[in-house]
C-alpha cells in the first residue's frame, strides 16, 4: 500500500551536513507517522527521529537531538531528515519507515548509506 524510496546519502566529513529524503507513494501517506532509523554494521537498528502525520509532533533520539531535524511535506509525499554537525558515529544505513503505531508493522524503504569521515 505504501512504498518508500530514500535518497540523499553519501560521504561527508565530520562537522558537515547532509539532507536525506524519503519519497512515499499512496494516498494514505498523510495518515502515517514517518520515522527515520539507522543501522551500523554489527549493530542493531536504532531509532533516530519521527514525525506525526500533521507535522505537529516530533521526537528525536538523544544522540541526534539538536543536530538533526525531521520534517515532512504531505503535498509532496516526502519526509526529510536534515543532518548537521555530523559525527563519525552517525555512519550507518538510514531507513525511512511509515507506520500507524509500531514500526515493526509498517513499511520500509531500501535504505541509503551515510558515511561520515574524520
């Protein structure tokens, strides 16, 4: 019902910025909470941020709070993750998710690689 495609990943130096995009299909997009998750090699999936359908409520992991900003444009069926002051520990594959309650029962994109060098 919902398909997600991430883009915007790449290689950036520590202290730099990057903006990820997630394009969603389906007229039900606006009903979903949109979240960003990441997974580094050898580590479990980690929550990064999410935003409700209205955009009125956002939540961030402590590790990214103050550096990352999540936003969405329902007219464009797109969610963004603006990442500033990037650190090497931010290196991971970043995944976009759409879900109503739990990300374990939602839709996922293919992921986009973010690599932060020292």
